[in-house]
C-alpha cells in the first residue's frame, strides 16, 4: 500500500471544510427566484445574471488557488520509473518498486470550486518496463459510489479515475483509460485537441478496444487502481527518450466534484494542449507487431416468406428456415511505433445493433450512424473541416445492393448487404507532426436470382464490384494550434456489361485548415473541396435530377439537364472564425456549394447550389454562482441563397441553457423563419413560396448520476399557412441495481402539413406551372415509438444487452390540390376550386384537373398509410480471454401495414390500442447468430 498519504482525509460536513479552506469562486449575486425556473423565466434570469456575472469575473480575487500557467513548458511534470520487477495486476500495490516512483499528489478542483485544493487526497505513481506502462492510484473517498457497467458503457453516476496519455505529444490526440471502483472500464481515443471540460475533451472514439489490464479494490475509506497498459496498444515516436502528455482526472460522485492534475480554469480553452508532462521513459519499443483476431460464426434465419398471389407456386429460393456459416480475420500490424496497418477479410458485423425504424416522406436520404467497429475505429482522421461536407460516409461500403428485380419476376432473392471481400486501413502519425490515414475496401459483385410466372429463371446484377479509397494527410504546427490537411477519395465500379446506371468513377477531396491564436481562444478555419463524377449519359442524367440539385427546374437561371454529359464537376468552400473561450462567444462563417458538387458515392450530401452565411454570438458563464452552476445565452442568424440569387432560407435563433444547483439542466430555443422562396418543394418544378413561421422548444434533464434520471423536450412549430407540428421526446434511465439498468425513450409527434408533395403530372395545358401539374395534399401524421434498452453486467467481462423499438406511424392525405403558379404558395383544390375528383372503393383517385376542359384526367393511388414495426436484438458478450470474445445474438423484426381491404380498416387513422396489439399479430422474423473470436499476438 502506498505510504506517505493519510489513510483518509479527516473532514466533517462540506460547510466545515469550506470554513477551513474558504471557497475561492466567482460569486454571482442574484435575487432569490421562487420555485423552479420555468422556460419563460429564462430571459429575466439572464438579465439578472449579466451584470453580476460580468462583475464577478472581473473582480474575483483568488486566494490559495491553483496558478493558471499559460506557458506550456511550465505545466506540471510526472516521472515514470523503470522496473525489472514483475508487477501483479491485483490492486494490492504491494511490490516494493512502487515506492521508488515519485508520487503525484498535487490535484485541483475543476468543478465546482475551480482552482481549489481537492476535498479528498489522491496519490498516483507510474512505472514501466520493456513491455508496458503501469499506473497505481490510491483514492481517498469517504462515501464510495460504484456499480458495474459493461465495457465502454456510461458510469457517470459513480466515482471514476481517468488517465489520459498523449503519447504522440502532439497536443491534439490522447488515449483515455477510465475505471471505477467496481472494475468498469471505458477506453477512448480523443482527437482534435478539445476545448473545454475537466480534461478539455468530450466525445471520442469508443470503438477502440485495446488489450489492457486493470484491477480495482475497495478499502476502508479509499479505493485502489492498478493498471497495465502495453506499449503495443499505443503509438509514440521512435525516440530513445520519450516525453508524453499526461492528464489525471478523478470524479467524486457524492461531492459532485471533478479533480484534475494539470489544471485549467473552466472558462478557458482546455484540451490536450493543456496536459502536463510524463518524463523518464527511455529505451522502449512498440512491442509485438502483429495482432490477429480470427473468428468463426454461424447464422440461423427463420423468416416469413411472402407468397405471390398471382402465381400457383411458392418461393423456391427461401424455405423460411435457412442456415449459414462464415469465417474471417481482422489483422493489426504495427509497421513502426507510430504507424499501424489494420486489415479485415470477410468481416462480420452481426453483433451490431439494428438501425432504428423511420418513416421518410422527404426527397432526401436518411443518414444512419456507423456502428461497425472496423469503420468506426480511427474514423476521426477522415473528418474534413468543421461544418463542411462529409466526404467519407463509411456506410456506403457494404451498402444494400442498389439494383431491382425485373418486372417479370414473380419471386426474387437478393443479398441484404454487399459482401466486403476485404478492407485495409493504414493510420499513424510521425514525430514531426504529420498524421495520415489511408482506407481501401473492395466489395463483391452481387447477383440476385429471379423466377417468372412462367417458371423461367434468371440472374441479374444488383451491385457491381467496387473499390473504395480514402486518403488523408494532416500537418500539425505550433503544438497543434495550426493544422493543415489534405483529403482525397475515389470510387471505381466495374460496370462493363452491367445494366446498373451508376457512376463508373467518382473522385472528391480537398484541403482544409484551422489556426488558433490568443491562447487558443480564437480560431479561424476553412476548406476547399472539388468533386468529379463520371459515368454513362443515363447515370449523369439521374445525378443532375437528384433532390440535392434539381437541374430540371423550369425557372432555374443558368441550370439545365445536359442529356449528353458523361461527367459532372463541382466544388465546395467554407471559411469560419470564432471566439471559443471566455465569457463572450462570437462566430461567423460563409460557405458556397456549387450546383455540380457531388460526393454521395463515398460521402453524404443533401444539398448543392448554395451560398450560405451565418453569424452567432452570446455569453457562456461556466463558474458556479449562488443560483446557477453555469448558464449560456446565444443567438444566431443564417441566410441561404441558391445560385440564381433567390433567397431560399432565413433562420433567426435564440438559445438559452442553465445548470441548476441540483445538477439538472434547463434549456430552450426559439427559431424564427421569415418568408422566403423554396426550390425544393416542387421536387424539380418551379420555385414556390415558403410561408413565414417559427418553432420553439424547451428541454429539461435531471442529474444523470442518480438512480432514476431522465430528460425531456417539447417542440412546437407553425407557419402562416396553418401547418403545425409538435413533438414530445423523453428518455428515462433506471439503475435497478449495481449490475442492471433499464432505459426507456418514448417519442410522440403529431403534425399537420399544408403542402405535402404527392406527384408531378405532365400536362401542356398547365401553362402557369410550365406544362406540369405539381400535386400536393394536406397531411395529418402521427408517429410514436419507444426505444428500450436493458443492460446487465454480470462481471467486468460478461454482459447481456437487450434493445427493442416498437414503432407506429399513420398518415392521412387530404384535400388533393395543385400549385396554382410558381413563386407562390397558392393552391387549387381538386373538386372544390378546380376540376373534379372521384375515389374508387379501393381508395385510388381519378382527377380531372379542369372538368370539361382540354386537360386529361389522371389517377393517383391512395397514399394513406399505417405502418407498424417492432425490431430488436439481444446480445450476450463474454470476453473469455484477453481480446477474445464470444457473442450470442438474437435479432427479431416485425413489420406490417394496415391495408384498406382489412375489415374495419381506417387507413391513415391513428389508433394506438389497435396498432399496438397488431404488432404482436405480425409474424416475426428471427435471426440467431453465434460468433467466436480469438486474439493472437504472436
């Protein structure tokens, strides 16, 4: 056991401690406010805060406070000591060699009384040998709060000890190792330098799962941590003498206290650049270079197979009970101490959580989060600028095949995802500040089988063989305060003889930069990104007509579909400047996206042909006051024009948030949208008017560290046309025991739209809308869902998780109508204002737009719908040896629609009881998986 520190800090109530050590905080004098702060008290609250908050920050006089060091060389230093003695990772800390390491004991509060001495003593010692770094910590704690959580889960309601290692010493990247007294651990890679927070960092890449060891032990009024972090899991320079960045952090749950070793005031820019130094490490190597993670797996599918009523035979391709086996391997090879090659052959992601159900009635693609570990780990290197285009959206790799079965097919079978034959990723950083990342993936040519009504069989291509590439190089200067980067991507498809009308080649990339000054308070950043796509004339016509650009718009100035084009080029650029620390925050940016810019082959893009500008400003007070722990007030104004000079977007927003003394948070937002034009409403038709409107939201969250916690938000919006929408979104977490927690996330939304797009009908007599009729409807939609998660952590290495999401959505289309003229929001309703409308017994419509006039009648299907879905999975995870895992997975999916032919069906009407009961009447598709991996480090 570490000597030299009292066994526990003798202290009485917090008030007594504060008499002995007067609290040196910036006091905010405010009149007492009765009761809880309501959303409409925020403005008055701000007026009360502004003078006191500003004066307090100007007049505070620190006494017995940590010194704010601005010179990086003067930040604190810790020394690691080499050992030849074997260290047993048992949290006993009884090896004599621990006593040779200098103790680190000089810790300070980051929150709530920033700069004061910590309330409970902390002692940390660091050793190393040829293979690993060893960290021992003794943490005095009168009221230890802990519970077991699965690896990489959240345990913010417990006492936590964290070590950060900037082994590159680049002042921007860090490895984070967090533990609590029960043995929970969460490891992350943090990048970008950070700005604020106890260590100046938030978020991070939790998919990084290094192989390291930790044990914890609870004693009498204290707990102990012993860690072994192999050098093979870190990246560092090849220098014989190492200097690393180091930060140590400790969270004391009962005191709501955060302690750090290298202290930065809470209102100043923090982050990796504010880490102290770890010295004394010499003569180390990266360890064993090769890691292998082979796996074997099996899958059993029990799926309902729909029967085609137009033929007399059943589906010959699937029996409804099908079995599959698979095997593959992940590789990691350390080329040098700071350069790593990752590879995967036939990766399997069956243990990954399912995507949530959504109903998308827009013309734009839904973006889903990446959850596959190979693509998530290290993905931050491919981030391009801030607020810029997303050039690498890895969900494109292994996507669902894009081809459709021929019309003559009675039955067909196609793979749900494209097979990834192999992928490799080279990432690292040089001692001189160069970061790099290169990703290459090859996907298979996918074919599907079909059978016609005449029993004639065939095969058709649904996805071509494709190569995806992304390369990133970034140079960091001035201790990470200036960053220059280059990114390039390429997609090449083998389309020879293929019926698919896709881009044969697609290239994008660009340069980006960021520059900080004034002790990293100010930052300017920018980017420039060109793009080029090539393909057949049919593929390029489709690209020009996509929802992001609509070149076919009849009133578009300088735009039009070029039916002979076989390539399309464009660019995007953005410049932004911001003051990102201190009481006052300011920001402004401008961006341009040319009409021809296209990055969706490997990236994600939903708009083109835009000029955008935004200004923002506000106040952020981070030091606890008498009535508030922190608060912020901001406002912003944004304008958007298209390439024809039409203003197609204006948004004026006001935001406020505050943290109350009980650690709950209250926030609100008001967004005002003046009347503008829109070039998206008619989906390739003429400009229309977008009515003025507003939206407002209020959110509240409780202290997330309590056994029962939650958050909720209410949103309401409306515009001058009478359209409105409202949403209630909640999340509740119940920590049933130290091993089990349950979370519920109910969501309920309702809305009424006055211009839901239905269809476009060609009609030369519609002269006011350029020879086409743009059909719309009023839309009444109700959607509800309940996202449920149960986590049971039996030991630090064994966990069981359940995810389920029932989802119900209904919509009714009313008052079919057409746009009366371009650049307006005027409509002519069929059957009332113009023409005739009739409905058949099946719900379809026949519309004659001008009655006895020359216009031809046309038909529309009934768009009303009622969709029910229940999807979920259960995952048992056992890390049965270091780095090796057994997964047992059960996935279930139920989905169906209410059809007009059902007795008593009222399609489009929301009936929660009926629809909830119907969820369990839908046949379930069940998939069972087993996956066993074995980590090798030869």
